[in-house]
């Protein structure tokens, strides 16, 4: 796999393998910090895709208020810029408690809050986009722009497979 290309291995198939009737895509990051805006940018594009079963949210931060929305989803895909990522990466997520704060950047903490408040969580995945520059006021770097394109192709494939599986069940 070359740098910047989507990983379409077993984890991508796993994200779409179960029946998911309600899918939530949450892209998060600061619109003011260069590549950190990649997650919300991807979510904004997904929000324009025609599907009544896919809801996309572009968020500055993950907040506790998202727990109510997560509780209604069967599949949640979080999208974030990651300066450690060399390529677009899809990883499964499990709820994990952390110190409660009003804002967090850890989707596992929001999943844990969802489980605590609503006694359920969706299957969840983190789609990481490579980030080269998180400087305040910086434009989106070529690395992140390329990562956004790869992430959108990856998401289209996952969502198409997940929606097809739910129609067959």
C-alpha cells in the first residue's frame, strides 16, 4: 500500500458486514487549524449524498450531546485528521471511559457515555486522514486534500455495502 491510499482490507469489509439500518458519520476537527478541518470537510460532502438512512454531522469537537444521536445509530463512523497517519486508515472502536469533560477528541469516550446513558452503542469505526499541518490559519495541505478524496471513496464503498446488506435482510 502506498502512502495516502485507503486501506481496503479486512477492517473495511468489517465495517460494512453487519446489517446497519441507521448510519451516522461524524467528521470532527477545528475549521481554523489547517488539516484538522479534514474530518468536518468529509462529513459535509457525505451530508449531500442522497440517503435517508445516512446522517452526517460536521463537528468542531465531540460533545456529550452527540450521545443521544449515537444511541439511535446502528453504525457510526468517526472521521478525524491524524498527524501520525501515513495513509487513510479505518480502525474499529470500542467504548472506553475517560475523565468526563464537556469536550473530548476521543470517540471512545463518547461511545462509553452513550452506553452509560442509553444502554446501547452502535458498531463504531474511526476513519483517520493523514494530516501534515495543524497550524492555526493554515490552508488544507495537499496531504490532507488527497486523504479527503481517499476517505470519501472509502466511505462510499462502506456505505454502499452496509446499505445493500440492510436491504437484503
